[in-house]
């Protein structure tokens, strides 16, 4: 559980640093792309961050909205890859 919280905090911090949006509106369930927090270029940078921070390689078939729609879904994706 503690590892999950650490992963979640790192992802949240990254997204907050990567956006000019009001950080108060970004929750663990915020639909990152639907609400315009990140765009397609932001996704590329997010994937690079995951690679560097968690040593996670994302395959083309994993580039689906379910894996990246919110902070919670990204945490699940990372946990499944570890």
C-alpha cells in the first residue's frame, strides 16, 4: 500500500508540474485528457517520465485510454507492469 501511495504521489507531482491548470481541480480520478489537463504531447512526456522514474516501457498496444485516463488508472498500469 505504501508503494502505491509513493507511485501516486510521484505521478500527481509530475502532472501538476506539467500543466498550467488549477492544481486544486486535479484529483486521483480527474480524467486527465478529457478535461484537458494533458494533451497528446503531454502523453508522450508522461510515458517518458514513467520510463525514467519507474523503469517502465510502454508498448504500442498499451497506449489505450484505460491505462492513462486518471492518476489512479496510471498507478494500476504501473503496478501491473512491475
